[in-house]
């Protein structure tokens, strides 16, 4: 019956896969039986399809490669004998949303043989209860040695005109606001989705990036992404919007090639997460599970970090990264002592000490300082070549004294390496830069890749740069340094293998709130998309929403309420969390700032209580090694009331809960800083209705009640 159904489905998807029937040779079920994978040939083309319960997730879709200067690996195949396996383990991440992760799947390895060339293409499928992962494998003896990929030809044929939560295809940035539309509407909306902040290297008017979140009219949630992106180009999705078929489109190199491979080798995993409950998408660990186990023998030095920093004042334009405004300063040839300071340099010793004092007083781990090292004048002057050496401080930044001062107060400085996207320059200086960090006790670095990649013509998401990012992480591990890479490729779960990759940006973060804002729905979509591959350094915690109060020349406003900013510490999972605003703004609202002080970074358990992409998310998390829970909820441009069920709490125990909520008159446009704090008791049987204002949210801190708190009223 399944074979007959898939034949009719393939005929309905004729443009995507041809008019040949889908001859299914093998089927595989997920451990719980809800997902079924079918594999075989459509004519002579490798093909697969996926169903969830009674729903079509992926209609018959072809697989393969076009090769440069060689016959293609797309047709002329016969299937060989498939191998089956099952696997079930539970592993413990170094840090994460849960203390334990189950990795349970059924596996099918299918060899596709091409008799005319003597070559073979192996596809390994792993089917989980929450989705599918598959990759291409090229073992020794497959008939290929060194080969150049002209294009990967993986298809994801959709069953209808689904709703998509998407950003445009771009080889160099993910820093877009999300658009919500039907697949058929993407072409018409593409121009409007492209902003002046993006690099605009789109490869087609219907191309989008992963992770891509979809929702069907039947209420099925589908997420398409990739896992374990190693020595390969990042995958985008080009849409045939007449037939609703996505086709893989790899990021090219400077010559237009999509990848240089040598057998034995494998591709990244292509992932499809699926459920009829949106909360399951957020809770999925499929991408992490498809990555290799931790490669580091000792991880005791890797610890979650809560930090403040000399950053927001520069983002808003109050201060500058550069020490002087000279238009053309050449590193190593400038007497900075003879230069006229611009009077706006943020990374001066006096200012940094102010942040160190604030961090020490409020229990923060580290202080990020951007603009500490010479070379920013050159970079802003667009010369770029050989700008930074990552070891030479400006005259007003006393690196030795500041590190001594920080360590005396139980705080560390966080290093900043803006590479200016000159990857070879960074690699030349990397060892010396990491040595400097070791010498002064830095344990974490925020690296940046702003601007066009050097070597010229390479892209942020191409094979060249992906190899560089991982090289930097591996070298950092040798120095016991944690990495937070900004503007790098979107994460694909490599933090399982290299847990010192403690954070990434790779999306439109809080900084855009100082450039004109992001739509309130942005933070209700990111956990479904960008966060599928790993945590994001989103830099939340803005308390002053009118940027002109920081810099009168900047008329931007943060499109969020203060309570929404608090909730992000729970809804936007990361072991690296910044209190991004200025110290004086936190001192203005000390009662609200208490939540940021208390919220945990590492978790024993996470429960997604309510979720709908683009609309709202409510998450409860239990702090690792503690009985404390924290809850966060965010909404889009619509005000709404959500009901919180506390059945995640231990039965028979009483808890004290502190609720940080939008005030009745709060609104992200008209009254964003209005909030109220309520304290009371809850237990596992408690229920609470919480109103979220437009662009608003709420946060809860929950701890076990002491004997003297038993008389507190219910929340």
C-alpha cells in the first residue's frame, strides 16, 4: 500500500523528480513508529520520502551531486544491499538545556551503484522519533579520489504551500529580520526582506537559509537544517515555488566551485525535524545527536559565563572603538602617544574599571572590552589588510593593570578579536594572541568576522571559512580558551564535539535594536531557526529603550518591553549570557536587575510549556545542581495572556515565586519600561494567568520556600 501511495505522490511531484514511479527498495521506521522513511529509485535516480503518522512530510525527492569535469552522481544508479542498525545511548553534555540527552535512532545505510562508471554513492539515514538525518558518504574504493562538487542535488519536496519563517539566501550574513509567508509568496516578498544591513549576495529570488521553519495547514511543524558542518560549504535552499520543492544550494568559493573533497569523506547531515506540536521542535536534540561526541579529553576548564561589557555604548554611538580619528593609521608605524585622542574611546582603563567594579558587585564572571587593541582607524578607513595583530593595546588601555585589577575582584576580562574577516592574518597571529590570553588569565574570546572575507572572493559560509572557524576553535582548545564567534557560519551542533565553542552570533542580534530595531516577533522565531544548531550570544538585557538618552544623535528605539528583555535569558538558551546595557541603567532598576543576577546559565531540565513560531514561547528551566526553576515567556506584536501550569515542580513541596511582568499599561512602543514585580508561593498544582503586553513578556524565578515563608500568599 505504501509503495502504491508513493508512486502516486511521485507522479504528483513530477517536475521535482521526473515522471517515473518511485520504486521503493527499503523502508525504515522510527523507534516509536511515528515516522516512516522510504528509500529507492525514481527511474535511475536515488530517492527518498518521509511520512509522519498520516501526514506527508517529504514527498519523493531525489539525491545526488553534479561534479566538475566528471559525470554526475544524479542518475544511472541501481541499489545495492542496505545495512540496518539501531542505536540507543544517553550522554551528558558539558553544558546544555538538560543534564542528559538520549540519542536513539534506527539506521539504514543504502549503497547506490552506478554501473556505467563503477562509482558508488552511499547514503546513511538515521531516523529518530523527532526527525530524520541523512548524509552522503564516500569511502575508499567508491570510484572517486579527489573531486570537485559543482552542486549538491538534494531535494526536499513539500506537500503543499506551507507557511514559512524565512530569511533570504545570502552567502555572508544571517542578520535579517524574519519574514512569515506562504512558500508561494517568497518571490514577491524577497526584495522587501533584503535590508541595507545585509550583504545582498542572494543566489536566487526564492533562495532561503537554514534552519528553515515551516508549518502546514494541517498543523504539522517541519524544520530543515544541517548538522556537523565540517570541511564543507554551508547549505542554502533554493525553492521551486511552482511545485514547492526545495533544492540544496551550497555556498561557492572564489572560483564558483561548491566544494573540494577527497575520499574517504562525508557530507554534513541533512536534517528534517517534524512534529504536530511546536514545543517538540524547540526540545529536539537531533542536530546535537548527529554530531560526534566530545573530542576533548579534559573539559573541566569550560564553564558557562555571565558577563557585562564595554560594547553597548559603542553600538549606540556613545563611544568609539578607535582611539584616534586619524584616517590612515598603519599598524606598527604610528606613534600613538603623539596622536590626538578622539575623546570618545570606550576601552580606556578608567571606564573599564567601572565595568569591572559593577561586575564584581553583582556577581558577574567576566567583562568584555571591545576596541582595546590598535588598528581600528585603519579598518574604518577600509584598508583592512594587516590591520590587527591582536596583542598591541591602545595607550589608554593598560592590559596588565586591568587584568590585575579584575582578578583581585574575582572577575576576568573577556578578550575581543575582530579579525576584519582577514582570515589568513588572524591565523598568522593566532598563536601569539592566544598566548597573550593565557599570560593574563583570559579564558574566553569573542571573535568577529565583519566585512568581506579576505582572501577576496571567499564567503563567510564557504568551505574555506568553515575550515578556518573550526581551526580557530581547535587551536583555542589547546590553550584552554572558550570561543564566542560572531559573523561566523550558523551553528550545526559542533558544540557537542568542541564544547569550548560556547557561543555564536550568526543572526540578527540585539545590536540591531540600536540600528532601527527588530520586529517583536523576531525572538519568537529564533529558537525555532537559528538556535536549532546551537546557542546564540544574543546579548539581551536592555533596560533603556530610548537610545537617544545614550546618544542624542541616535533616534532608534528598542522594540521590546523590559519584561521581555528579562524573559530572553530563559527563552534564548545560551551558556554565555550578557547583561548588555550600561551599568547606570541597571542601577536605575535594581529590583528588575535582580532577575539577571539570579538567572542560571546551565540546566538540569528544560520544559517548553507553550509555543507557536512567530507568536509566543514559554519555557521553564531547572538550574543545574539546584532546585531552583526559572520561567520566561515572550510574545510578538500582539498582547496575550498565557496560562502557566506549574506541574514541572516537585509534588509536595512549596516554592516562593517572584514574577517580573509587564505593567498593565506597558507597550513596546508607548511604555516599554513599565513592569511590576509580584512575590508569592506556588506548588505543583498551581496555575497562573500572565498577561504579556505587545512586544512584551514575563520572567519567573522559583525556589523552594523556607519555613518562615510558608505564610506568604499564593502567587
